[in-house]
C-alpha cells in the first residue's frame, strides 16, 4: 500500500478501538478470575490491588503478552483491526520491533498517569501520536478514507 493511501488515525476512532479491546479482554479474563477468587473479586472494595499470583498472571501478564503479540504479528489489536488500523514504525512504516512493542505498552501507563494527557495528546498532534507513540517511535495508520493527515515515512 502506498504512503498516500494511508492516513493517521485520530483520537475518537482510537478510543473506540480501546473500548472494543477492553470488552474482549474482560470477556476473556473475568471468568477465570471469578472462578479462582469468587464473585467478590469485582465487588469487594477491600480486595488487595493484586489478589495473588493468578490475578497477576491473568490481569497483568496475559494482557501485556497478548497485546504485544498482536502488534508483532497482526500490527493491531482486535479493536484496531475492526477499524482497519495498524500500529507501525513511524519512520519506515514497518512492523514494530519487540523493543518498540514493549516500550509502547509500558509507555501507555506513563501517558495515562498525568490525567491521561499523554493519551489525549493524540487529538492535537499533527501525526496523531500519543506520548506512548512518541516514546516508542510508532504511528497508527489506516487506509485513507477522509481527512487532512496524509502519511509520510522518512525512508
């Protein structure tokens, strides 16, 4: 696909993709968490942040590994796939490296800490990059449908 056939994906479509991913992740992780920790897992206000090894594996490790593998093998999570969006290297347009994927995943937490400013940044950035994208050197693109954001890679 030629560069001119792509556009950067903005804030609201990416929010939609995140909602799709969150629903899928909840459907996958909630049953084992409830089976192991009981129905109070989601309702007990006094529950520790991490309830045990299974909680850590299911709630933290599994999502990280799944998202990184999706970026490496499909260039997108299911939510981004629903929008025909892909996460690519900002310079070449190629698939992310393992290092970029890990940095991007961890950088989501950094971008979210100050009142989600680093995520909201997508709405104002010319290349529609959040802080997590800037730190990892990535952009989110899709086939051009509309809008004034043509993609240019620095080959």
